[in-house]
């Protein structure tokens, strides 16, 4: 059994609790549980508190930004607070900015030791490994405080606040492997309850089998499953209530086909059956283009109606001389974002994400949490308008981009990699320090 700390292990270890809120002062924990044939013992510590609830959304946003930025060799990303909230699907207002700073501190401070082992009948011994790691190696957050006599109290973020994060090498490597892409961003956007989003992540991680396929059914000892979900401190009835609320959302969205319980209390079991099963032919087509098996199975299960048209678009672009930075990443992006790649999903097999009522729910949620105007730039404007505004602002700073560079600006805006107000702020600073050319070269790389 190959044992390696990565993003899936973080989820399997229950580092981010499914609970929305935890007791103040909970900075360390220890838990043991068994899932299938694998036994886990996790000892964690986090100076700023154990990650929970929406912290998982923030982490996924950071992973997405790192991946879209080309997975830099330095393992470092530099982005704004507004970009993180946009990628995590949260509103950009004072409350969410305050929560974002707390989430970043929890994610930045968490460390854990995980013992993962399995009994070898052939060798008559437990075989495994013990690893100690974290998520963030270094983080710098530009924040502020109001009040002349409280310099360290109630620190705040603004939309353009710069955040620089360096991931630990093993965690950055797992993002390069694309393991986080087994998560369906559209489903996460439709799951308005934080506990449902967290449970979805945990279930997807445990669905991954040794051979790389996604299990169609899972069965857990209930007490061990509570621990795996970070619910070990709750009473049985409270922990089950938290799970049941999440189950209801996941069944409504078509991810779970059924959830059943057997037995009583923590000694009982919980059984999951998943709704979608991937077609082997689709999985093979995706793997031929370099997409890993677990991600291929997730895509084929989540969006079977998009596979063929997405691959057709890829083939057409390749025939015209297009050379992608990463073929696998481009294929995944094409399946996940049909509008961006200019094709319509096949009506033959509509998933819950493609049905009109699902689209209406997403639009309703968007209206409930409107985008904010940041430093004179309206983020809800069409992409072309935002690109033109940014190009005009850059000309005002003293730099005119050629057509190829303008196209690159549009691409990075569409991917959520540029925050106009932050770009202009940094460009002005670069001009003052006479480093504008170097800054713009780095910006467009």
C-alpha cells in the first residue's frame, strides 16, 4: 500500500471538520477510526483553531488558483482577498472578509500527524507509515486595524488586500496531480449548506479505491465515520443530526441515491449508495488525453453529456495548431466549463447540473449575494468590458499592451486570476520603483 500525504489524505484524516462551528479554544485533537481495511490515528494541532465548515471552500479556492496559475515551481501564489471569495463562491462583504482572515489563519496554522496502517495477512503484521505535515509553509496577509490604540485587535481585510501563500511541497504536488479535481464545482455551488459541502468532500475522498476507481457504495461503522468527519466531540444524536441534514441536501442534488442506517448508536453502520456511475468508454476517452482515472471517473459521472462535445472542441483546436500547457488540465477545464469553451452540452443525458431548475437555483443564489464594486471596477460586468477597463487603466499607468498580451489579459480575467483593482495598485507601485516592465512580464506569464 502506497502511503503519501496529499490533499485526499487531508480530507480522509478529517482535518477540516464537517461542523460549521467548533468550541472556542479547540486547538488540538486526537482521533482513531477504521474505514474499510485501513486504520487511522490522527493527532492535530492548530494555534488559531481547527479548520471547519467554510474553511474548506477557501482551501478549494486556493487550490484552484494555484492550478490555474500553472502550478508554479515556487509553490507560491499571490492573490487578493476578493479573488479568494469569488473563487470560493462567497459574497464579498465585510462579514465574509472578516471570516476569510480567520479561515486563512486556521488553514495556515494547522499541522497534523497521521498514522495510516493496514493488516498484511501474508506478513502477519501491520504495515503503513507515520507522517507529519501541514498545508501552508508560509503566509503573508496584508491587513489593517481601526483605532489608534488597538493596533493588534480586530484586524481586517479589504477586497484588494494582497495575500501571499506558499504551500508545503507535498501539498503542492497533490494539486499538480489534479486530485482536487474529483470535486464537482457546480455541485459545490448548489450546496448552500456548509456541512453538505464538507461531507461531499469527505465522501469523494473515501470513494477513491486503491485502484483509482470511485466506489459506487460505501459502508462505515457509525462511530468511526463520525471521527472521520471531525464530529468526534459531538453526542451521537447531535452528530447524526448534522450528517442527516447534509444527507438531505446531497440526495436532493442527485449525488446520493440513498443513505441507510443499521444497528444502534455508534456501534451501528451507515450505508451510502451513489447516484451516478461513469461509463467505462467515456473514462477511457478521458484517460487517453492524460486525465487521471479518479478525475476521469468523476467527470464521466458528473457530466456524461459534456464529454464528447468537450473532446471534439479539444481535437479541433489541436488540429488548428493549438498547443496547451497541459493537455489533461485543458480537457478537465473544457468539461467543467462548456460556456468558456464554446459548446453546448448534449441533451441526451442531462445531469442535475444542466437541468433548467438547477440553473434557476444558481441564478437565485447569485441574486441573493450580489457582487460588489471594488475600487471602481464592477465585477459583474461582461468579461470584454472588464478587460477593456483594465487595459485602459494600464495605459494610464504608462504601459500599452500588444494584441497578444491583450488576449492573455482576457484569458486570465476569465479564469479569475486577475483582480483589476489589485493589478493597477501593484502596477503603480512598480512604476514608482521603476520596475514596471518586470511586473507586467510576471503578470502576463
